[in-house]
C-alpha cells in the first residue's frame, strides 16, 4: 500500500479525493488540513475509523511540520489541494490568499524538494508532486474559444492571481530543480460537501428556506461545470499516469451560465422537494449588483487528458446536479453544522475589507 500526503484533505475537493483514494485500498493517506472555515472533519466522518487515514491539523506553511510528516511517513507523492478558493472572499480580503496560496505553497515546495532529493534513485524517479489549480488563472474568454494548456495566464482576481503565482512556482521547481511536478487546472466543481458559499449549495440552502436567490448582474457569466467525483477520478489518473512537467486541463465540457444553473437547481427542487411552500422556486430569483471584475466566460478544452490518459467525465450536468441537490436535501444538518457563525449566507465580494 502506497502512502500519499494530501494537503487540504478536509475541504470540498480534498475530502472527495481522500475518500476516493481510500476506497480503492491502494493508498494510505496522511491528510494535512488547517481546518479553516471551509474545511471540516464532518466531511471525513465516513472514514474517521479507517486505519489507512491519518489526519493532522496543520498549515502547509509550517515547514517544520511538513518536513516531519514527509520524513516520518515517506509518501510516494504529495497532492496539494490546500488553498483559499473563493473569489468573493479574495476581493474582500486578499491577505489570506497571498499567505496560503503563494507563501504556503513555497514553504511546502521547499520541504518536498529537500525530502525528494534524499530519496533513493528509484523512489526519487517514481515520486510525484501534484498541484491542483484552477482555470481562472487563464482570465476571461469571449463568446468563443477554449482554454488549453498553452493558454497565456491573465488572472483577474486576487484569488486567481494567487493561484497563478503558485502554478508558476511549481513549474519553476520542476524546471530548476527537476522536481517531478504536475499541474492540473480544473473548471467549476460542484457536488456533495461543498461549503455553502459557492453557487450551487448556496442556492439550495437559501431556496429551502424561501430566501431570495441572488444572481450576479444579468446571470450570463458562463462557467464549465464538473462534478467533483469526476474531477477526483481525473486527479488519480494524472497522479498514476501523468508525465512530470506537464499540465492537464480538467473540464466537464459543460458550459452553463449562472442563471441556467440557478434555474436548473430550482427545477430539481420543484421535482424532488414538492412539499416546499416556495414552489416554484424560480420565483425566489433576485438579480443583484455584479461582482467587481467578474470574468465573462470560462471554458476548458480537456482533449489532452482525454487523449493521453483516457479520462472522460461520467456524470452529465443533469445527473450530477440531481445527485447534488438530493444530497443537500438529505444532509441539511451538515450545512447547519459547517455554517457555525463564520458565514451565514451574506453577500460577499463587494470589495469591502
């Protein structure tokens, strides 16, 4: 059984990746997470008694801790999913994004580089550092075109700028030191256990309470939507078969504008939650002031990962969204527990520090 060090493994994508890695009985997982507002142990409740899962609360910026974990557990790979990830929060307070997404990644890279350089030849050749990033580093598309792995970086928010900087650091450590690093850039994820500040869970949690459903601007900003378990399947493939030094874009080939997504959530609630007092739920939609610098459109060309590694998403938007809405309706208590007072669904991203 191989050992992985997964950072950010109590977050949305991270916890999904950890649960999937353990389900295959191929990996032992050392899970390092700072447990900020968006990371919580309830997302790991299904595996809390799994002897192949060791959770450590800590910061990727703590070089002493990461060096100890690497030396004590001897992982064959590090999967970096630790990040501050919400654009709106980065607009209101970019400090944490700079600290975690840039300085934290630098400290982690230094620890990993020192560990990797001391490995025996075969272990050193087989080691991987997988850095999970976002399509937002590429900036905004017009009405046509797709992001490819060769698209120039043009980040437009403090969040995407911080992720772009971390990508550049990882790339530099590969080219300068030979660290066998791989970068993935994914499109918008949705699915179970996502913190209810993101669009899909926020709309569900507000709709079931009959609260207004805020849609930024005219709702025509387009994103490429990807079910989180499909993303994690892709990450496992990249980890096992991807080539060091390469970038792989991971997307659902599923462009939807924000209004379409909200309308789809409302239609599913009408179908799955017919006893609601707020049917039709689309009557709750309210257009609000747009986010500053809101990128118009993201869309991913996932041809490289499909052609080289054979990955395609299993879920359609319709099937994935139905699973997601049903999960949130069946896990309302999870939402209430994670909304522990630090966030109550209020509007973020207006640039008010």
